[in-house]
C-alpha cells in the first residue's frame, strides 16, 4: 500500500469502529490489528487514536454541511422540502457509520458536541428562510430563530430514531415530516396563546 492508501484504510476502519463503540470503546491496538499493521503505523499517520477520531469527525462534518447547504438552496416550495427530507434520510441511510459518530459525539439534550454545533449551523440557515416566509405571511419574523430550532430539531431527532427503527420506509417518513412541517407553517396562528383554562388549572395545582 502507498502511504495515502494506508491512511484511507485506517480512516475506514476507525470510522466503523468509532461508530460501533465510540472513542473510548475503541483501542489503538484493535485499529492496528484490523489494518494488519503495528501500532506505530497508526501513530505515524495520526499521532494516536484521538488524532484519527478528529480526522474522521471533520470529514463527516464537511460531508453533512455540504449536503445540508445544497438542500437549502433554491426556492422555498413544498417540493423543495420534500426533496430535502428524502435526501437527508438517504444520507443517514447511506452514511450510517458517519451519522452515528456525529450523534454519539453529542448525546441528545446535551447542547454540546459536534452534532449539536452542526444543528445550530443549519438552524441559522433555516432561520433566514423562515424569516422571509414569516414576513410574506404577516407573522413576526423575530420568532424565526425559535421556529428554525424547532424544525431542524424535529428532523434531526426523527433521523436518529429512524436510523435504528428503519420503519416505515424512507419516503413515507419523509412525507410525514413534510406533512407536519409544511402544513404546520401554512396554518400558523400569528399570535399563539396557551388557553386560559389550562393556565388556570396549572396555577391551581401549584397552590
């Protein structure tokens, strides 16, 4: 193998093992053994397990952001969101190891880590799209950042769930995602409020 081929082999093996077991559960010895090399070869290419992990994560981040940016381009039509939902789920299906690594690096609800940062970056792009939609429909655009977090979070967590469940079929999941997101946006109440009855009941329970 050339040096470049060996490096790619180590990246492929590390990617698979990190997806299965995480950084802490993967040893440098196992990576070297599966590659058929000695540990010093891994150190020579990446400086250690953490260096290999960092390169794997960086590649997945670039791949994910490139895909997301491409999906968000163009006019804001229902067809665009349908295609985006399908492509996102297809990305998860075809890059399961990479997606697991990103998610594993950011446990749900942690608010930190690589995947959380990615979600925030994508939400920032969605925020601008929603701002224009809100203005066109007479809604207050100051709420666009909050709705962007809601939409992106819904899609991201659904993708995580579907990665393990794999049911229903990809296109059906995409259709339901768009159904909730698109129809929800098209029928937004410009001034949503919690009903007075619920507010009263909650206050009574606290007393």
